[in-house]
C-alpha cells in the first residue's frame, strides 16, 4: 500500500482560468513559456549589440565571413528555441483548455440530468409515500414490538452493524463514482422540491444551481433545519470560547511561539484534530513591521461530535447542517443565522485581537474548511488568502482578489455534500485520489476524508511547481514574513443553560 496522498497525481483547475490539467503539465507549460520569454530577451540583446556602431572606426560587419562572429548562428538558435518553446507551451495549454471544456460540458450535462431526475422524484413523491405507507407502518410496529420485548439492543445493534460494515468496506463510500453521484444528488434536492410543488421543469432549472441559483444546497439544508427543529434537533445555541492549551486544559500564562509555515504541508499539519475534548481553533499572530498591522493565520478543525441535539460543543452535526444552510458569508437564509462553529471562530478571532484591517489567512479541514471560505466571503476581515482541505465548499463564493486554494479528494464523499462546483472563479481547485483502487484501509468508513490523508496531499502540493500553487505560497510567505508567531488555541462550547 502506498499510503494516503499517493493514489494519483494532482489535478489543477480554476484560478480565474478555464484550464484543467495535472500540476506537472501546467508547471511544464510555465517553464516553456519562461524559456520562450528568456530566449526572446536574449535575441533582443543581440539585436542591440548588432546595432552598435564602432565610430569613428568603420562599423562592424556582422556576417558569417567575419571571424568569431558566431552571433548570427546564436541568434538563429535562439529564434528556434523561442519558436519551439512557444509551440510546445501553446500545445500543452490548448490540451488543458480542451480538457476543461469537456469537463464543464460533462458537469453541465450531469447537473441537468440530476435536476431532471430530482424533479421526477419530486413529482412522484406523493405516490411513493402512499406506496411506502404499509411497509413503513410494519417497520414502525416491528420496532415497537422489538423494543418492548428486547429493549434498545436490537435497533442499536442494527445501527452498529451498519457502521461496522462501512468501516470494513471503505471502498463503497470511497468510490469516485459514488462520490460524483452524491454530488449530483445533493445538487438535485432542490429540483425535487420544485417537482413536489408541481412547478414546470424549466422553472426548476431557472431557480436552481443551473440557473439563477436562488435554490440550491443552502435552501435545502435550511428547509431541513426548519423541519427538524420543532423536534429539538439541530437547534443552534449561543456559543462561548475560551483559551486553552493543546490538550484542551486551561491555558498556561506563557506565550507559545511558532515559526511561519513554509507551505501547504505545514498549514495542514497545524489544523487542530477533530477531538471532542480538544481545541478546535488555532490562531497565529505575526507582528507587523513598523507602521503596519499584524498578520494572522487562523486554523479551524473539523466536526468533533455527531450529536444532533446541539448541547455539547459547536463543532457538531448541528453546525454541519447549519453551515450548509448558511451558504455564503456564514449567514443563513431567513432568520436561521450562522452556525455555532462559525460564530465560535469569529469570537475567538476577536478575543485574540484580530482587527478589520489586519491581513488574515484562514485554513481549515472539513467543516473548518467551509468556515474558512465563509470567513473570506463575509468581508468582515481583510482576508488575503484561504485554504480548505476536504471542505464542502463548492456552493460558496470566493471574493475576487483572494488567493484561494480548495483541496478535494475524488474518493472523499464529504466535499460532494457541497454540491456541483460553480463556474470559473478565482479559487484554485486541487483534486487528487487519496487511495488507489482497492487500497483504502479497512477500519475507517471515510479514510480519504481524514486529516492525515489531506496532510499527505498537502505535502505533494509543496513539491509542485504549478504557477497557482507557487503564487499562494508567495502570499503565505508574505503573511508570515515577520515570524515567529505568537500562538493561541481556543475551544468553543455551546451555552445551553441560563
């Protein structure tokens, strides 16, 4: 087994362009373009030399007959290098452009087909519910009888068996085809709702992700929240944050320090682990030069608890759904408001001393990646860059001018819950398969989603010379140029009592 991050190479797209190619192809195209520019620069220098006059003596005659005048041959060689490098770079970029066009056509066709399927399911929903009522009644009755006779062991055992089966067979949820299908189905949920309302299909296309975007992942998640909250599920609460050590215990008064991160691998390594008893937020402060404000890197962890009652910490299932419902800028539709985890991060940033004008670079994994992008979109902070690893961020917007890199594994089902990717924007999307076919380790239901897997991919990104990734690393170097940093860790809790 080769381990996480070695399943396949890096596929790069976005960055304000329409190219889709491996990082090696784009890096090679950049090298060829630089070679073309350099050879043309040397030809210009030679042309200036040839234009020199040796007055008052007669001007030099630049011909092949003159001894030592291989400059003409040099110019010919440079011209050939310039033309060949130009042609090769153009060919590589043309192929990448063609790949991108095909991918966009496939995504568009998949989106429309999924919308049609969802619409048909919505139209047939009443009949499907009526047909399922007898079986549903039998299931409920059987559950009540088993609970009365055997307690909760039967139901609990069934759920445990299902979870154990997925852990023993991780390839099911880690199949790229399954991940792609889930992405389409998630994007089609709003079309099912339109179909259930018996509106015409063109209206579903126009209102959904394929058209105006008035309906989509956020509206479906918001509707789900409104449906379950009367039953006490997925209810948001006030949150509070306090500073802690790495283990989650009260903070020691000594100030921790860290060198600036040198790339994607180090960024991913510093993201807090998703632990129920640990800190979820790490904040690094880099002192500014004379007269300039400090810079900040904010690391946000993923989901740590799966309790739907919203009574523990804010990095839970409630925030997962509320974050999806919130959509851009972390503010939900209607009066649902932002998720508890998003509010906890903002509160921690304020407590750490982040000011509106300070350069900020948020980084996150899973739910934390979603929050990182929402922080950038909110406009509340001076976000200069953002990095998301495995976050469901496809439906979120990236503001112009923000260096954004989102990393997704094609065998990770969690990013698929963000829906279909948007059109061309400024984000750089890095895709890779964490595990080759048949190599996903048993014992984890979602091995490609683990922070460890994304850390391995981040290290591969550090070895890439792809221009977009190099540009992000330049932005990162600018944020941490005055290191080392003062480090604080924060833990959010839900305030459920008086």
